[in-house]
C-alpha cells in the first residue's frame, strides 16, 4: 500500500475489528474517489466533491443503486469516522437508476449435476451454499460451534450488515458435517502442540470476554486453511479459514463440466435456494428471514423470476397448437 494516508486508514479499520472484506471494499472506493479528483487529498475535499463523485457513478459509469450506496458508505466512514469531519445528512447528487439484474437461477437438475462434479474437498461447503442459502463469506467463516444438530439449523453470526440469523440445515449433510468437525478437532490437537499457536481469531469484544475460548473446538473454523499463518491484526500465529477463491474456482469448473451454459457463481446457488423454496410453496417472509434480507422487497425479486418463467403467464403461441 503506497499511500501513507491509505495505510493509516487501513490500520484504523484493522485495529477496530472491521472485517477484512469491509476494509478492502472501503479502501477500493476511497482510492477511486481520490483518483477521480486527480489525487487531491481528502482533507482538501468535502461534501461537494463527494456529490460530484456519486453523480459520476450514476451518470457516467451507470452503476447499480447498491454499488453507489456502497461507495457512499465508504465515504461516510472516511469523513465521519476516520477524519471526524462529518458530511451533511442531506447531500445533492443523482441517484443511480439502473435496476438490479434478475438473478441467474439453476434448475434442480442443474444443481444436482453441478454438485455431482464438485471436488470432494469442497463438496460440503458448496452444498451448504445451496442447502442453507448462505452467502459465500458466511459459509467460509462458519465455526464448528455454529452447527446445531439437535435443531437441524446453522447459526450465522455477523452476516451482511452485521446481522445474526438462523438458517435451515439439510439432514443429508449431517453425516458430512460431523465428519468435518472431527477433522477440525484433529487439526486443533496438532495446532495445540505448536508453541506459538494463539488459537482462532475472535472479534475484539469476544477476545476480551472469552480469553481462553479461542482454543476450544467450537470457535475453530469449520473449513480451516491448510496452513497456519500470521494474523495481520494481532501478529499472532493462527489458522484462518479457507480462501473463498477456492470455492469460486471450483463452482466455475464444476458448472463447465456439467455443461451448464448459464453464468454460475457461488451466489447463484443462494439465488437457486430462494427460488426453489418459493416454488415449493414457502412463505416469502420465511424465505426473507432465511436469506437475512432487511426488506422483503429484496426477496420479492425471486418471485419475479418465477413469474417470468414457466410458472408465469402462458404464452399465446402455446395456444395455437403448432
């Protein structure tokens, strides 16, 4: 990181326990904001510069509403939290009008074909994306203690927006999950023999409250990395979770091997989970809670997929008897 300012911003977020992905996202947008204004220092800019940049995203780049909102959140953090020079609550800029694209959804046969071609090492994680409707990062950040076999559910902590929720667990995955947790246990026993091992990473608040729990099985990542590594925040030796790129590459390869011509990513399995639940008669509020959507209107996009597909209106061509 060449910029001293951005390095200070990075350290500021790191020491306050911000997630790695949040830090990367905020730094990306703040860097882009600075480049847009020809590398003018943020201390020399304020609301009018932010407004110009956000309007540029809407008009020139034609960013989606959610993308523009992410950029705004990054700049609010920069000025309100880091620089302590708050932006006004009311700002004048053009809101992005580009609507979100309808999600790509696989049929159940396509999901079955894809899962049948996923490699053994990553099968369980990818199956959870579809079986429980998890986001990619929610999946790789799961801890062994998040799986509740008695109630057949998974507890998701600090999902998108820092929210917690409980999602369904497929009974078909229970034997694999128990095997996986046993493997995590054996890995932990080996790690405990390493003198420098500092246990699993915990959020700052929990780290103080549960000082010895980071070496207990329940706090170990369900899908651990193959190697121990240095935690950039605490500079201690820990075992992180697997890199999400491993799942992304695996899904892409399995999709191609299955002959699926749709653009498939790990998030496609989450879209498919929601659509298949609704198609099976699940209440939209239930699906909303499973997905962790704050607004039911976000969940309703999946009803649009169903309405525009075979479950929507019947084409008049079908009535011609051709």
